[in-house]
C-alpha cells in the first residue's frame, strides 16, 4: 500500500488539488453584490446554479493543472493529457447531470457533489494515463486548439445561451444576484 501511494503521489495530490480548487470556485462570486464584477469574474467562476456554469469548476482547474504539470515536469504531454481529461470530465459530468435530471428523487446535492468528484477523478486518472503517451507530443498543436475552443465555448455560453437543463438556474432564487439576464 505504501509503495502504491508513493508511486501515485503526484496523481493523488494533483487530483485532490483540482477537486478542492474546483469546489472553492463555486463560492467566489457568492457574496459579491456588484453585477459588473460578477460578470467579469463569470469568465472563470460560476455565476449561477445552472449545470453549464459548473463546468467552469471542472475545465479551468484541469486546464491549469495541465499547464502547471507541463512546466514543472518540463513535459508538454501533460498539457494535452489534461486538455483531453478535462474535456472527458466535462462530457461525463454533463451526461451525468442529464441522466440524473430525469431520474432524481433525492436532493440534487446528494448526486451532484459525488458526480463532480467522480468525474474529476476519472478525468484525472485518464490525464495521467495519457501523459505517458508520445501521441500527446505529436498532436500538441491540436490540444492547444482544443483548449482555446473549449475555453471560448465556456466563456461565450456564460453570457449567451439558450434554454434547457444545462442553462437553467437551479438555485430556485429568481432574484438571486448571480442570476444574469439573457
């Protein structure tokens, strides 16, 4: 057990930090009453309780983890691996949200929080597995493009989006200061 823990320490620490940072991101705009500041922070942090806004808590920490590890380890494979792992976590989470939206009889919190953690752990494990592959170097430019596109998508859909379960503010507070007009 001790050997396994030592061998996987970087993975355990990284995934734990990503989960903690992602969780902390949820509360950044909670007590800010200035709408302009909230809209600016909304580029990175969730600004309401819709499912899509919570993808920021997955995507941004995974992207930053990939950048930090690529710099720390002097190995750009980590960047590509965490872009793929981040996209995987986002897709897995959206799928989980869609599935549980229809079949949930218990409080969404009892499902959403474990789902968030499970999806980040799965994305983290995938990322570290992919970081061993030379393909991450070979397609590095593709991963840069994917990272830019996903980040642009998250930012764009913060301010301009349609209806549906992904964009529905689930806070139940119509007057909540984080609820933005579209």
